[in-house]
C-alpha cells in the first residue's frame, strides 16, 4: 500500500492526540474538544483511532455525530491534520476543513507523523490493511446485503474493549521499524505505549492512548511534552 504523504509546517503549540477510541458515551473527549474550541491551539494533529470505529457509512456517521460535528466546528478556528488509523479511515468525505493523509512530514524540523499501523513491517498486516481499507469493497458489501452485514459487524466492533497493555521488547521493535526512516523525530500512536526513545540521530515518540490515560501532547520549545486532560 503506497502512503499518502503531505508536507506541513509543524508549529510550536501544536497539540497531538491519538487513540481516543471515541464512543458516543465518551463525554471526556467531547469536553476536551470544547475546551480546545474555547482556547484553540496553533494546530491539532489527530494521529489515528480517534474514533473506536468510523468509516463513511450512515450508521457510523450517526453514531459518532456529536464528535464529528465538534471536530468540524473546531476546524474553523485552528488547523487540523488527521492521519487515519486502523479504526477510522476513508475520512475525506466526513470532515469539511481538515487535511487528511497517511503521513505528515515537516522537512525543515525533520518531523514524521503518522498513526503507526501502516509503517509496520508485518507483511500479513499490510495485506490486511489494504483489504479492510478498500472503501469500494466495503460499499459493495453494504449495498449487496441491504446494510445488514456491515451494520451487524459495526455493532460488534463497537462493543469491543480496548486493551491498555505494555508491549514486550517495544524499544527493539520500533528500532527495527524506524531503521530506514531518515527523520529526526518520528511520532506515532497505535501502540498505546506512551514511550520516547533516542536512537543515535533520531527520536521516536509513541504517544499515549487518550482512552487509557487521557494523555495528549504539546510541542513546546521543540520538545513533545505530555499533558493529562483533567489534571
């Protein structure tokens, strides 16, 4: 799968958040978005799995309506950049004023920002991602079954709980996956680890998962600093 990459200037004060896994009863995230609307940051980077499940289907758009509307509202006050995750993709038609790409790069700062699943080296996962992200295939299935299969599957996925577990040998894993990336700072979500590693000439940052610990991150004086919402 070829990655859709867009260049961007990452500004001081930018906010980064990943793995919210929003469900419609998640008032914490809605409150977080409302606070950003009152005090908009210079930029907001949504690095995937912001929604527990979001694709451009009526059932899911209605289910996630409140958060979608708030993000669209916020996009009128600040720049928003969204990298799809493995739970939310094919998003271009859903968000009005938001830049969507698999990867954002700032060549001047040497930043590489993505969700993290599409840079995985696992060939089986790459094939799975290509199949599951095929919008036309999903759309055909939806029409063929009069919405039954997809809506049934969507409901099942929305019931699934997210695990907040530590990954063994995580440092070694990301060292291997980033070995051929020529960027100074690589920022990803996906793994829910909330870890930062220095590898010779690069820094790897795995954002914490908002769903696990209410963490988000802010670029302050060229450093990615963790914040906890509500503290």
